[in-house]
C-alpha cells in the first residue's frame, strides 16, 4: 500500500520489490567505486535492513530512481523516528548500490 504521507514509493512494476537476500551487503569495492566510506555504507545498509521492511516491502535500491529515493526518504526516516545522519547514510548506501549495479 502506498501512503504518500509516510513517503512510501510506488514502483512501476513488482521488479522493484525484493527480498532481503537480494539487497547487497556493502564492501570495500562498493565503497571505493562510490567514493563513500565503508562505515557510512554499513550504517546505511543496517538502517535499511532493520527499518525499511517494517512498514513496506523492501525496495531494491537499483530499481528506484534516485530522485524518488531523495523525495521519499525524509518522510520515511521521520516516520521511523530516525535522525538525519541515518537518512544520509541510507541515501549514500542506495546511491552506492545503484553505482555498483550500473543503474546510476
């Protein structure tokens, strides 16, 4: 269910939805390619895995446009009671996945 007040994102098709096993773990190669500290990517991944699936199905980072992530993220982070540092870490992780997967 999409609820714009919570920042939920609607995907054009079900291919944007995935299980936890499809969400890549951050590693040094991802950090190097995205030019983001591994520690930031690890925190973003952790927040993503522990929080995002509580309200909706996991969205595969590489399947959603970055503009949609940037638009929805503040509302979702606020709804989850997380802080701005977590929002930045999740966005960094999402962007890194998109870079590594060649989707950005």
